[in-house]
């Protein structure tokens, strides 16, 4: 594969923002991702808190970010990063389609959904168990739906699923939600959303072909056609283990997105940060591109 000045691993909001800024600075910029550009944006139905947008779908915003980065000259490739190493002043990133040499790397590989680890979760994945409401919600129109989690994603997607399903039960291990008060108020006002607070999912049950119910930690069984799990994220940092300093799996980076490896920058959900939102990821990407510019220029 072609060498470049700045390689960006990950094409979510952080990666695409970085790609746009880096390319606009005149660098040969390549962003790679094993999946479609957009990252976690593709799993969001509606975004109401991104500056300048009263409301936009995650897909719509991802598409605009991709087109903008490409318009500045960034090249976006569909390939997976397998390993990364440093050879003198250059980085060598091995991908499923060959090696890419670059002067700097911005790591914006994002994160993936954390799993419950309860009986039935793996068995019924794609048979009623899902981690994406906008992807799979329409399959459960007029059905019984269980949402697991208590953060912003769980509350937002419970509201979305309540438009589709007959009833939605939110199961959360704490007695209070962790999401925004505005979202909680909407959830509590929704007539077909029922709260199961202070409880966990003991097992997800089915008939071998599809989900039929969920057993809670208090022994009760709730009928369910679909189970949507939103209990946090795990950073995609496996290829950085032993290469860059991590903190509980997340890449340690300072305010300039600089990691423990000179020339390697981290941006978005994958890095240590107190707040993970689309707007902060995009901001991280812009800062990382600026810092990469300074690194290459020797400033």
C-alpha cells in the first residue's frame, strides 16, 4: 500500500475530523477502517447535541464528515490495522492489504460494546440480542423489548425503541440512572417504558431459535422478543499493547493527544478522557492533526 505523511487508524468522528484537518494542511493523509466510515455514529438514531444541528441521524453526520475529509484530499481505505511499530523516525503499520509507512500516526480506532457475560447472550446474539437499536429495532415492532443499561445510550435508545415496541423494560443495576437528567425525564414520562432498577440480567432465555424472555436477578422472568445491551464500551487497543502506554485499556494521551510514543497520537473514545461524545471526538481529531503537524515540522 502507498506510504503517506499521516496515517489515521479509525474512521469514526475522531478519525474523519483528523483526516480532514491533516489533509487540509497539505499532508498526504490516509485513514483506514475495517468497517464503514462513521464508527459509533452509525449506531445512533438521532443526535441532538452536536453544534449546529438541531437533529441529525448518525449516518447523515458520518456521511458529511467523510465527504468533507475526502474533499480536502484525504484517502479513506477499507482495511484493518494488524500491528504497528516504529523504525527510526517512521512508523510501519501492517494491514490486511499490506504495510503502510508514515511519518506520524493518529490512533482513533474507537471502542466496541461491552457484553454482559450472562447465559444466553452469546447463544442468542443476532437472534434477539443486539447492541444497536437503530440497526435492529425495526425487527421488533409491536414486540416486547428489554434494554440493559443506565447511561445516555441506554436511555436514548430506549426512547427510540419505545416508538417501535409494545413495551420496553429498562434493566439497570443501580437505583439511579447515570444518563442526563433530561433523558431520564423523557424516559419516565414515556407510558410504555417500565423501569427495573437495582436489578441485573441473570440469563437471556430462548427456544433455540430466538429470544423469548429474560430472567432478572430477583428471579422474575420478563417476556422479551429483543434484548438491547448498552453497558459501556471497551477500547480497541489490542495492537497497541506493549507499544504505547495504556490505562485500563485506554490510550494515555495528554491535552495535545500525544501518547508515550513520539509521533503517535490518540483521539476519540479510544483515549483516556472524562467525556466521550461525538463533539469531543471531533475536537480530539482536530487537535491530533495539529499536534501531528507540529511533530513532523519539528516544532
